[in-house]
C-alpha cells in the first residue's frame, strides 16, 4: 500500500476482442493493426473507450505505466502466433517496467486463441504470477464475457459493462480505475464471487433498457449496489458463439471484505437469470416470409436483421442468404444490402464506376454457410472504405471497410467491402452516399444495435432465420466442448443450482 504522499504506479494494458468458434475467420495480428494496436506511450494517446475512461481517472491520481492496447473487431480465434506475440509483448513490458502498485487490464472476456481457450484467464494468471499475490489486479469486461474460475482467482476485482447496446465503455473504464485506486490505498478490500447458470442465448432480447428480459436481470444486479458493502455488481450474458466448457451467464459481485455477501448476491442474479431463460430466446422468420410481410407495410425502411452473419459477433459478414431471397422474390423496391467480399470489391475497383459486370459474391471467407451468388450489376460508387462511427462503443472513431464498392442490381444497392466492420447504425451506408430514407428494405447484420442506431427511423424489423456463425438461437448448434445440459438445448435441469466461484 502506498502512503498519501506517494502517487501509485499503475500498469495499464488492453486486449479486447470477441471471438467465434462456430465460424468466421481466424484473427491474425493484422486485424489488431487495422483497428488499434498501441504500444508504450501510444497507449496514453487513447481518449475513447474503456482505455480512455481508465486513463481519465488514473492520470490524475497516479503514474501510468502503459503496456500495449490491442483492440479488434470480433472474429474467429486468434492464431497461435497472434496470441503468443500479444501475450509476450504485454507480459514482457510488465516484467521490464519494475515495481508497480497495481495493474488494470482492459479485456473483453470472450477472447479465444488456438493455443488458449480462455485467453483472459491465461493473461490474468500470467500477470498474477509475475506481480505476486499482494499487488492488486483489476480487470474490465464486456457484459458478454465468459468469466472463468481462472479469471476470478487471478484478479482482485472484475467489472463489466452495464449497457447493451453498448455505450458505457468509457464509464466502465472509470469504474475499474476507481476500484483499483481504492484497493491500492486500502479503502477497499475486495472480495469477489461469480455465479453462473448454463443459459446460452443470443442478443435479440438482451437489451438493458425498457421491458427486455435482460434489463430486468441488470436492474436486479444494480439494485444490490445500494448496499454499503457492495462495491460492484455485473450481470453477464455469455457470448453464445464460443465453444468452451462451463459456459453460462449470471452474476459477478465484488464486496468490501464480505465474500459471503458477494456469493449470495451473485447467486440471486444467476437464479433470476435462469428463471428468464425462455424470455431471452429469439423467434426467427425465414427471409422470404419477412420480405412478404414487409411489403405489406406502408413506407420504410423495414429492417431485415440477418443476425446469423453479425460481424460484431465474429461472423465473416459474407453471407448472401437475404440478398438471394430478395432476388428470388423479385421485389422491385429500393433496398440496401451489405456483404464482405474482398475479391468482388477488388473487381469493382479494377473495372471502375459505371461499368456493368458479372460477379460471383458471397461466402468467400467462411463458405460453410451457403453458396456464392452469381449477379450482374453496375458499379455505382467506389471508396477506400473509411467512415466514422456516430454512436455506440466506437463513437467518433474511424472504421476501415477497406476498398469498397456499391453494386447496383436493379433496385438493390449492394455495399461490397473488403473487411468486416462492427455494425452500429448506418455509418457504412452513409459513407457511400446511399439513400437510407428512401430505402424500403435495409439488411442489417446485428441482433440489437439497430434498435438504437436506427431509432425513430424504421417502420418495422424482422429477425431472420438464416444459417451462419452467429445464429439468433443456438438451439441447433452442435458444440464440441460445451457439454449438456444447457439451455436452450435443454429446457430444464432437474435440481438446478448456480455454479459459484469466489475469491477472498
């Protein structure tokens, strides 16, 4: 513990990515370089997100020792080379920096690597081994974290985001930093408990506001923060597209020197989460039916949510199932459709604006989910693919679609990009000057963000039943490492009790 006259020396690192075992594309170091891979003093330049929030608190109270900050759009597991390099850089810098009074790690909680299923547990354990048992370690997480026993045992405290769609990354960084500083100066003596229920559901009904079922779970969790000994509560929705043992969601509670209270409150959150499991499951509609019903609605846009190809959940973004359905139904209405296809984008760039071309698009990166589609159209626009997010966790930051093109196929405008990007609202379409307000249908590739990103601008939406690596329900997914029983594969578990892990 430092004295009042000393400024604590705090190491800060970040490894933030959500990974997908069902499909997608393996993550290489280039994925992080394309989004954000900062080293040493470059980390201190970050002003947004969880790292920015943490720095806003730490820099006023202590001396920050920056390690690395590696952030990437969700994708498949990190390659062995990628994770080995990032871990080596993070732990190597921590080892070389000498004594620190605390460590803050900005993590997602659902990262995975070819050589480490539980990336966060592995990284936190390595950090604990290096700094010893008495130096406080605090980690921040996404609320879709797969929190493991290794993570709980290695960290003094873990705090998760509170909103979905996500918009509290910055304030979560602030909360984590304040908890770490309080632990360093002795005003907090954190004890932590995790309780999980084997509920594996998608994000369709998992909003944290209004009457969404997970909003009720979050409200219960946050109500416990009014108790004097409770330092932090987190309600967790595990990322459902991992395939790891002991997955589940529930509660994570940090108390002041009261592990019994932490375990009791975490258990209550997990039990309530289990009780709402049926409400959390999504109803899905075949694309053709959604299109038929959407055509009966006056005006637009009508959103067709192709949730099974959610880039923000690690999918490749190359699925054309909904585009195929739109072409098959021959609906002659203005429609916007995104697809990731590097070869098709390159072909459009090589032929130029105004050229009429025949293309084979779709399922080029993750072909297991369908067949490519042969189309003919006119190249209407080209760009380098840069755009700026106007909301969500990346607000104000630049996104990189890579070389991109608009291919006009009758009344359908297809945005073809080189790289997958997080889907918040309509920023990608607007960057290509596509007429959002004039569209009858817009294909969106997220399960929840559209409710906020398109708020007040859409007539209706449909959650589509298509194949892909981020399905609306995992009822029919055949996991290899996640063992039954779990919901929704099993509707009930006789004698169910939450699994509880705690750290004193």
